[in-house]
C-alpha cells in the first residue's frame, strides 16, 4: 500500500546524519558528563559543543540554553519556575496554546492561586493586541505573558515582537512556545523581546525526548528538577548525551538549509492550497493558514462535508495526517483550538484536517491525498 506521511507538525523523520551522530555518541561517548575522567570530560565537551551551536544560531550565550526532554518540559520549567522564583502572580495567555502550556497554566491557577487572563482572539485566531494592552494595564500583579510563536494546529504566526514589547512596557515577562518555529525560521532570540522560549528536536528532524529552554540570563529563573546540579544547576539528571548531540546536529542542519527547505516546502503548501481549492470550492482554510502570517509547514482545513471517520479512512489508505494536535488526536476528540475560533455551524457541517509538510514530501503525496479525499467526498454527495 502507498504510504504518505503528512503529519510533520506532530513529528518529523530523523535525518540520516542525525541518526549517525547519535549512533556514534551511543557507541563512543558513554562517559557520564559529570565524571572528571577522560570519558566524562569528552561527553561533557560534546554537550557543550551542541549548546554552543544552538547558542550561535540563536544569537544568545551558551549559558542561556538549557537542555530538556523537549518542549513540554521546557514550557513547564519556565512557567512553574517563574511562579516559584520570580514572584509571578498572574499569567496572560490565549485559549489556543498547546496543551502543555494550557494545562500547566490551569494547574498553576488551581493549585497556586495564580490569576489567569485570556487575550481575546478573532475568528481567525489572531491576537487582539488592544485587549492584551488593556489586560496588562489592568493589574499591578507581577505578570508573565505566555503566547506561542506559531500555533501547532492552525499555523498562525503571532506578532511576537509586538507582544513582547507590550509585555515589557508593562514590566511583565514574555514567554513564547517556539516549538513550531525554532529550526524552521532564522530566529535571533537576543534581538527579540522574549525572556523565555522553548524548542523540541523532533519537530525539525531530530530525536524525540530532547529539546531546550531559552532562559534569558538576567531573569534569575531556577530549576524545577533538582539533584546533582547538571545543566548549570537548571535541570538535574544525567544528561541524555546522544539525544543532545542529535538535537545539536538537527538544529545545525535545519539552520544551514533553512532557505532552501523553506522554498521547497512553501511551494508544496501553495500547490496543496491550489489543488484543494479547485477540488473543493467551498473548502475553508482555518485561522491564517492560507496567508503569509502562517507556518509554511502546515495547512488546517475544514472540508465541506461531515465525516467523523475520515482520520480512520485516510489511515486505512496509508495517509497519515491529523485532525488536531498529535496530543489530542489519539482519541478523535474535537479540537479545542478549532472549537475556540470556528462557529458552531461550521464545526457541525465540516470535517477538520491538518496536513503538515517537510522536505520528505512530494507533490505526488498531495495528489494521492486529493484523490482519496475526492473519493470520500463523492461518497458523501451520492448519499446526500
Ligand atoms: N508546543 C507546541 C506548539 C507543540 O507543537 C508541541 C508538540 O506537539 C509541544 C509544545 C510539545 O513538545 P514535545 O513533544 O517536545 O514535548
């Protein structure tokens, strides 16, 4: 059976070079980076090299890059630690953040009495900056704004410079979940009004279970995981040496090939938009995903018919895509993000689908998806 992978916002294939880097690390760099003998020092040296690579591409110092088990841990570290150590009493966020931010904010609200304010969004999921300003003005409580760079379900790219400038003008911190953008765009963190950010290797052809938090030096954030004081005392636990080396290699490759990969993937996305529009003139593209204010890697569709089993049907035909984020799609629950921005009528009469691309995709993948979607749609017309 033909197999087509169009779920790259959930995770990506690992690059062969990354796998090779990790295999070498597993084979030869088994020393505990905390050991003072040669084997330990060598592992430690490679970790610091990976950190330096990431710091150089993002324009920050090595001390500001903390390796974690991925985006979820980085976001937890930043939000929970800002409450515990920076005196944060209020979080301003949106209702369409990734669940690792949304659930952490809920937990801080419930268990630590942290005030949570949600910024208004329009029906495209765009942030109301005027409302953000009003919220920032409305309280003297120490505040952190947590608004993602790009939405993993609808692809919206948020105006992080404006958000960060507003936050700082009101003496608030700014945290941005950059899991869908670091490794996909040239991002100089030093030049952005961002205090904290998160990244995840498996979104840019690196290994799962590795990522990093960017923590601006001057903020004074402290560890959530305590123990032997690894990661400059910011995250204890023996380092995942091969994972970190894989992350470093993947980040280097992503940044070296950025423009070429972007052009290739963007052309695929344009092709998909054009073909989908011609096959389904009433199709709705959710959020800003069919505009330039969107990830070039992702398309979020509402197909103009209702089919609760479409994910299952596509899977049977060898097509992997998603109906929400990967974390929500295990059980085919309706998307929290789409429920937030789309009308009840739209939700009731359409079928959501998220397709997301990488350099491993070809136009033929889109042609195959289209052919299967047309068959499904034809069946619906015949029974209507
Ligand atoms: N934030 C966003 C926007 C994501 O898309 C994801 C992954 O789906 C995460 C956070 C979680 O990252 P990880 O899988 O590394 O925990």
